[in-house]
C-alpha cells in the first residue's frame, strides 16, 4: 500500500445535483426549471447576488458561482413589464450560471422559468431568507470545494501532533506507524492521504474511504487497526503539523536542529525533518521525541537555538587572555641552567684561626 507516485491534485468541482441533495446543506430546495443542467459544476465557494445582472451589467458575473435572487431582486423584477422580465432572464441565463436560487420561497417570474428550461439553467427555490441560505451554502461549499491533494504516506496523531511520514517504498513507514499505535497513539491514514486546505493556512488529512482504519504491513498483509486496538487507536481526520522524511542512513540531515526546513502542501509550508533510518535505531521513539519537540516549538521554545545562544553568551563573557608580565630586574632574577638546581648554593664552612 505504499507508492512512489507524486502528490496528485484532486479536481475541485461540485455538481449542482450533489449540492442540492447534500443533507448537510439543511435547506428546503425545490427545483423549478432547468433539470437538464443539474450536471453543471459549481467551482467557487462564494455566492453572488445578481441584482446588477438583471439590469444588463454582466461584468463580474462568475458562471461557476451560485446566483442568488433575494427579496430585493424579486421585488425589482415584479415591477418590470413582461418583455423587460424576459430580457433580464435572457441576459442572466446567457452566462450559463451553474445555479440560480430564489430565496424566501417566492415563485420566480414566468419568463425566468421559460428561459431556464430553454437554456438548461437550474432554477430552484428555497424557503429560507437570503442571509440564512447564504450562510449554509458557504459552510457546505467551503467543505466540498476546498483545494485538495492526495499524498502517498502515513499520517499518525502523536501527542496531538499530526505527523506525516514520507519516504521511499519499503523504508518502514507503516511499521513505524504500527509501533506508534502500540504505544498508544492513533492512526489517521495509511498509503493514500486525502489532504484539503482550510483557511487560514491549515492543511488537514484523512484516509481515502476504501482504506479507512486499514494498514498494510509487509509479511502480515492488510490489518484493521480499529478491530485490533479499538476505536481509541484511530482518528478520522487530523491537521498536518510535522512532516518526517524517513531516508536511508547515508542521507544528509541536520545534526544541530537549527534548520527550519518546510514542505509545501497546497501552498502551506509545513515544518519538515529528515530522519536517517539505520539498523538498530528505534524510529518510533525518535518520532515521539520529534512530536514533543514540535510542541515545544509551537509554544515558542526552540531547544537547539536556545542551546546555541547559551554557548555564544558563554563565549562572549569569557575574559581575554591576561598580558605576560614584564621580566623583573636582573638583581632579583637569575637564570637557571637546564641542569642546574634552583636551590641556593652551599655555604663554605668558616675557617677557624689559630
């Protein structure tokens, strides 16, 4: 279940049919016309109010957004004569909008129904007010249209830190994840990780639906982690906080921990470390320490930098070498030959007179 394939971008588009039928939307939507266009895609998470389009100002109208006709727009249309309503309907439908949604449960003018059926433009009505409908649409569209990418690796939750394990096939990513699960941590995804962007600058990962709760371990095959270790051993979704690159033992790596390397995922730079894999190294323990260290860094404490700063301060406080004192006067200093003792010379015995 491991692969060397690069990350693959997931198309971000939502069919109108899927939006209307999404139970999380919570809107009572009724399709009035344009059923032929239910396959049109919505590609923008924000809606547009179509007031200016009704008067012929089509500049800035984005066809892949949901177009809202609220109470103000319907009141304006009801004041127009039949031919003017038809003209407004033709101009709005000419940009092929993905969906036109009328709020407050008001029936759209007849020319809009005719034009929607003619052009295959989905025209629907919901009972909610514009503000409520817009809020619910934004919530669902933010979820369904978030930028996504698939990454091959393993995602685990270690001390509430989302750790993404990357590396070549066979380097031991799944084995490390299994050992971490046995230590009480949680598996999020193995092999295929579906990542999506969430503002402001966060990336979340979750398993592909067919692989949820499963892991492949060479020699054992496919394991169901939930069945083996219980519900506390798995997690459905987790933010990516740290990328751990498992590399062969001869790979280059940062010995001091001063480098702030990052890996770009969906435009977000996520801190990355490279761990060399060698026989006898307990990689799961090292990954645990990497997660603890990441918690310290998120709290504003950088152990490696603090250590280097301490050494630099100690070096700066060390006094300079003392100056060599001048040679004392010759009257009080006598050079000693290499083989000469420094002890004073013996005193000759005094002769007695007689």
